[in-house]
C-alpha cells in the first residue's frame, strides 16, 4: 500500500473519522483559512508575546597568531511551534486581539553571532553551534571552545573559585567560519511563553522544529542564504543536529555543507547510563567498555603494567568487546559458569574493577556503577562527563555515583565568566537572568516521528534514520564525528558504532570522518585537545565550503 495512503487511513482510524467526515473536515478548515485571509489586516506583532531585539558590538581575536576583527550581534529571534499559522493571529477588533493573546506559544531564542569584519558575508561559511542537555544553554561551546574569549579551567581537577581568568581564544573558529551560538528555548536568555509552552517546545521534534525556524529566520535577517552552512552540535546537540539537518534539507530545501558532531548519541538504547532499564539489549555494555578501559588506564587502575600506548590498548579492548564479551552477553542465562568467570577475569584486567564484583553484576556494569567503584578504595568518585576528574564520594556505600566531579569542577567558572562577558562586552542582559541549565526532563517528549513513519514512536529516541535520510537526500553532505576517550556520558565507541550502523549505502560511509581526543565529553576542556579540535574542524570546513579556496 502507498505510504501516504496508509498514513491517511491510520490517522483517520485513530480519530474514528470516516472518509466523508475527513473530507468535510478538510473543507471546513479550508473555509476557515479563507475567512482568516479576508479578515482585516492589522499592524504586525501587536499580540506577539516577544519582540526580537539585538545589540551590536565589535572586537578582535588572535587565532593561532592571526588577528581577526569581528562584529558581534547578541539578540533574540522569535519562533513558533509546528503548525503555527500567522493568519490565526489576525484579529477583527481590539477585544479580539486581547482574547487571542497567549492562545499559541512562542519562543524567544537568544543567540550571539560573530561575523568577520571585511569579509564578503554572502559567501563566507556560517556555523550554527549549540550544546545539548536537553535543557542546556550553549555557554559551554561559547566560552570553552570557539568563541573569541575562553575561560581558563583546571585540566583534570576542581577549578578554584573566582576571580576567574577570561583570555583571548587562540583556537576560536572565526578563522574558518562566522559563528552563531544558539541557546535552546527556555535556556540562557531564551524564553518560552504562551499556552502549553512546554508541550510546544520541549521534545525531540518540537525542539528541532524551533531550531529549524531559528536558522531560516537568521539566514533572512542577516542575508546569509547563499553562505556555506554548517551545524555543530554537542551531546544532545547531536540528535538535535540529525533531526534538524533532515528537516532543513527534506522539509525546507536548505542543503547543508557539513554537520559536526561532538560527543555523539543518536540511539538512546546505547546509553551506558541506565542499560539495566532495557534488559535484553546488551549493546550499551559493549560500546561503553572501551571508555571504562581508557578511564582505568588514565587513573592507573589496571592490574599489572600500564600499557604505554592508549590507542593500541583500546583497539585490543574493542576487539574483545565485539567478540568474546558480546558472545557471552548474548548467551544470557545459558552462559556456563566457567566462561562467565573467565570473562569476568578478563574484564577486570581491562577496567580495573574486581572480577568478583563484575561476576556478581552478571558481567554488566553501567556508567554510574563504574564511576563509584573504580576508585572506591580511595573514597573517590570518578567523573562522568570527563572521567579524568575525581572528587570525594558523597556516600562510599552507594551502588552508583550521585554527582559528577567534572561538572562540579568547572561549571561555576563558565557561568560566572559568561554573565560578566555578556553584560560587559556584548552589552546584553543587564536586567535579565541567564539560565545555564533548566530542568526539562519532567516535560520533555522523547517520542520521535522518524522519516517515513505516520506517527511518533514512544520509547528510547533513535534519530539514526534522520541523519541517514539527510545523507541520502543530499549525497554531498559531509559529517564529522569527534569524541573524547574519557567521556562516560556518551562513550566515543558508541558514536563509532552508530555511524557504522546507519542505514545508508556503503559509498556514503566515505562522507563521514572520525577524530578522537585524550579528553572527555567537553573535549575542549583540555587545551591540547582544543587545539586539535579547532584544527580538525577548520580543515573540515575549508574542504567542504565549495569556495575553491
């Protein structure tokens, strides 16, 4: 049966609607639209919940010895949820105007854009950057990775309290591209308002739609439609990128030159955080194992002599994970005791956890257990976002870690630095509160309507089909994957596994490149890794921008 026909019948069946009723409903909606089109036109925006606003400033950054002057624009753009129709906002009278106010939700999305001075903006590359969460602002990429100023934090320990040091960013990406740092709805200086605002913007598909609206509005406002375009997403920003690029390309005819993914998770069934909630699916334990091994290597918790070459050691662990370990997990309750003991002993050699504990855990250790158990003899908890970090255990008797030492170590520095920088240098936000993170999990809709599906699928989010469709729709689309060896939140091997299981032709695998760093989730928290990340991303943009330079 034709997919569109099937989708229509399923939708009608779900509402108990007959074909005749569906036809009449369509006619009624058409009549309503026609009536709205004939309503008296009023000045635009009188019933808007937000008004766009921006402030301009300028500055100079030195990138790897080269001075770059730039203009900065800090401001907001207003976006609406999917299905919003501007004709529905027309009013016939002042009372009608007041009645309509707040009927539909809006989001005011905050951004900071940096444009290189003296460059022809029409064809200069432009990169849209965002962090994840969901519920995180983009303060981390802005102040830690590619903005013109960078906050200095300790490499693998707690950064002392203020005053903090904000310095020229030698590795800003402004040498290769103009930059737009975007705060998700409700985070940073972004706000949401109106009826059912959480339902309208807090969800996989709702969020991607808002970002799609933002990108297209930004291209119009700043006359950048003909610029080479890039998306850069970190953490939850990677599934957002997959849905967003597919929406831009297949839904709005906006081809993207490249997508840069940092600390990737596209299929939430592969998360090492809580795989025990999904018994019968063991891939998370397999893809998380190399990160456990890298962490044990870093903290010198491996039995015997510490391998000199981390990459060679991890290749050995990956081989074991995909063969003996995978086969043992696949056996389930039929695994014989002798093999179980042997696998537990080998795991102990790779991840530094006692074999008896591993065997008691049925060969399955999740991220929280590992963070709590690796250094338990020292009463230290190992970091999640960056497992190079350690901190005092809140309760050494807990089964799993109950906080993240890396997040505790650097968050104050980032947030304090941005609050000062925004008001002092960008001249924005004097009477506003900047929200680095908000709690959206109680409202977040993780269901997702995959390409070709007539309805959203409830359960663990998987956006691999979205990225695959975008790559097939635009076979010139290039994708760059970056990961840190010490990332327990989104293990580096998980990203590799996802990319090699994308439903794409083998030829399109050549459009994907991979880069790994001796750092954590926020790769740029390590200065040497930041330099490598900058150089790799800059090279990626220059070879895909179609400018012939």
